């Protein structure tokens, strides 16, 4: 019996909520309110699994799931051979080398012969080897930033988002090992029917991600101000300009960056734009 197509999502942690939201926006029905770690999505006819993020890259490589969401840092740490389909715009962080503010280590080369604590031992080992630095690597899980304070390590390699935790523990970053965010993955050697599902679902997910930071802008412009107004509008492509029934007026439609909308409205109004309307976008395929 042929098993169903499987999509794995993080079951907990900082990527759990955003991954569920993205899946739902892409039409994947996910009920995470109960204790069940799997559910069936009738719209896509796929099985959705909730799994530990650290396990997801290996599951994807081994063919237990066809598609998944995980952190790029987890993919790098596992060494899994998977296809990265898209960066998803959440879960941003970096895997950084950090040392004590008052310690003797100024750069990564100074770690030669010293101890490094990390929850990413494989990535750390490869990184230091590429730099020709031989150090003692200790794998620990949780509270990595305490290791230097306890004299258990001379440096750490840990995930950093804002850097507040490092500063609170008297640490400072000296190098970035991996820039990370949530990524959409597919397993290698897919069957033709599974490849078709991956391609279709990936297109929808990319369209949701692309739309989140865009807005649809519509306005009416007098002909004598049309060129000025068009020059003010930052967009993906040239705006759409359509004549109105009212003589001497055109409608202008454009997709603009969401973070530019507030700064645009005043100048557009001053240039003569009328009836400005800004709408959210659910899906966008550039």
C-alpha cells in the first residue's frame, strides 16, 4: 500500500507558531490543539506531522517525510542532504562564537588549544577545522552561555537573536558561523507524484511569504501629476495605469513594500493623488 505524502512541522519552540500560521495560510489544515502529533489535510491530501525540529532534517533526508520546515542551523548541524526550497522569513538568528568580555580571546584563532561549549558540535567542529583551529569541543544542551562563567569553557558557539542573553552573561560575539532562519525542505529522490505535490505546495507557500511584506496600493491621479506620482511609487514592476471614466484622470495600481506605505501616503497626497487605498495581499507570485 502506498503511504501518503507527509509534511513535517516543528512541534514546539520559537518556530512552532509561525510554521503553523504559514501552513494554514497555504491551505494546509492543521489542528494543533490536541495531543495528536499527526493530522490529515484533505485539501492537499497529505499527512501533517508535528516533530522535534532537530529531528526534521534527518527525517527528510531518510524519506520519512517528503517536505518539512526546519531551521537552517538544524540542517547544517545534521549534515542532512536535503533540498532547500525557500527561506521563510521567520526564525531569524545566527550561530555565533562568543567569549567572555574580560577574557583573553579576541578572535577565533585564539581558541586553539582551548575549550568550546556548544549545542551544535558538528557545525562547530567543521567551522574550526576550516579555519585550521584545533580546540576541545564539549557538546551541551541548554544554558550554553553559562559555561564560561562556570569555567567549563573558554568560549561558546550558540544561537543568537538579539544578543541580550550574551550581554546579560558577560559575553560578546566575535564571529558568525551560520546565518539562520526557517527554511522549506524537500527530500531527495522524490516520486513523480510527490514531486508534483512538492512543487505545487512550495509555489503556494512562496506566494504567502512574498505577500506578507507587500501591500496593494490603488489611487487616482490627475493627468498633469501622473508622472510625478509614478516616480514616487516603489514597486516590483512598473505600476498599472488605467484611464478613468472621468476625463483627465487615471487609476494607478502597484504592489509596494509594506514598510514604505506610511512614508508614501503623505507625498502621494501632496503630489495630487486621490482616493488612496491600501490592501493586504494573501498570495503573491513575483
